[in-house]
């Protein structure tokens, strides 16, 4: 099968992705194999390709927003049938035994595995996964538009929960790409006032077209104090900016898996009066199921730019250079 692998991590200009031919994987016990119809391009893929995330295996196939159709099932797999559509997301294994798993917090499992990092992902024509970690996908979305929901949507949804936005509250969103444009719509549907802060003028226009109450530069103050904020941009220098925009008692959620260095914080200016910072780590399968159902019920608009699989390196380059509106999706 045709696939892309991360060869030597580095800036996209050094061409860290290499197109290869690989054997088509066979599903093991309890696994399904899907013929991939679409794979979203996530900023985590970019972090992996450029070396911000250290690869866990050599020449891994990136991609963890995978939509496909089951074409083979392994011994003992009964949840999906051949021809059925299924989604493969970032979280692909947890131990089920540690105290975090037993508490229902499997995103903090001490022995997890992740698609496109520990195991081959969706920048390919086929992929396999344990059926217990695959998702049934809502009919409300076609293959291209459901793909970004499998990480951008799920992580944004968990970040929104971690931000503890009160009903009818004022939410600030820093950065406005694949994840943020979905999260903003959920917050708006829940009655929030949404202010978007991003350096891209195209992204600002996109935010306003989706119903944001304001959109301005990332380093500017929003028009009113915020009850909560989510930082999607991997820019640590925006942490004090976002904290300074919070009203007392507000929460800043950091949604990314990678963040550049956070500058020193001033206690009085940034944290006093019970302002707080919370990180977001992966997601639980329950988060994914909730998000997919909610997105279908709300009729979320998923903005995508399709690329053929043989232009995966260009899709990641466009993401790195902020040339995308919404999310890129690879179509084999």
C-alpha cells in the first residue's frame, strides 16, 4: 500500500515525510482493518514530523483522524462488520488496570498507545486498530468532514470542558484552526459569547462567519473580560496574554500536546483572584462518543481543504505556514 512515514524529523523544508510502499497490514486478534477514505491532518502530525514530539518508533506513519471502511476483521473481533464505516482516533490503547483507568480517566493511563505515534496511522491506504478503540461515525457527516472531528473535535471538546465555562459565559479562543473552529461552534450553541484572538486575518474572518462575537489579533485584549479561555496555538508567549484577559475566577485551558516555553508569570497580574491554568492530555473514549453525537445534533460546520494522499507533505507544509482555513484532509 502507499503510505507516508516520518523519516528524519525536522522543519518541513527538509522534507521529513517520505512516501513509501508498505505491506498492507493484517488485523490481529480483536482488531479491524479499514480501507482509508479520509484522514485529517492535525497539528500533532506536524509536531511529530518536525521533531517537537520525539517519534516512538522509526519511520512511523502519522495521522490519527482516520475514516475508513472495514475490509478485514481479526480473530474474535465482532463489533464491526465488513463494509461498515469506522473511525480511528489518537487514543488506541490503555492498560485498563492502573488507577487512572479504573477511575474512568483513561486519558492519563500510565501505559497508553497512540495512533500515528506508537503505531502506524492514517497517512496511508489501510490501517488497523483494536476494535474497542474504534468509533462508530454519525451519518450526518460524509467521510471528509467527519475526519477532523476525530481529534480536532474531540480535543477541543475536552478543552472546553476543562475550561469550565459557566452557562452564558464569555469565552476567549486563542488560535483558530482545525480544532478551534469546531469548539467555537459548540460554545456558541451552548449560549456563550465567543471572542477569537488569532494572528491570521483569514482566520479572523472565518471566526466571524461562524458567529464569533469578535475576532482580533492574538496579542490584543478582547473587548470584555473572559470567564474562560482556551489556547489552541502552540505559543507559550500567549499564556500570560490569555491569563491577563481573564476575569477573576477564570480558567485558561491549554489544548495542545506541545507548547513553546511559557515566559515568567506575575502572580498579581496573571493568577491572583483565583485565575487558573489547566492542561489537556489526550481524551477518553467517552469524550469522543459525546463529541460525535453532539456535533451531529448541533449540525456543526466542519471547514476542510482536501488534498490527495500523494500531497500529504504539502498539506503539512501549508499547516506549518498558516495557509489553511479549518482543517486539511487527505483523500487516498
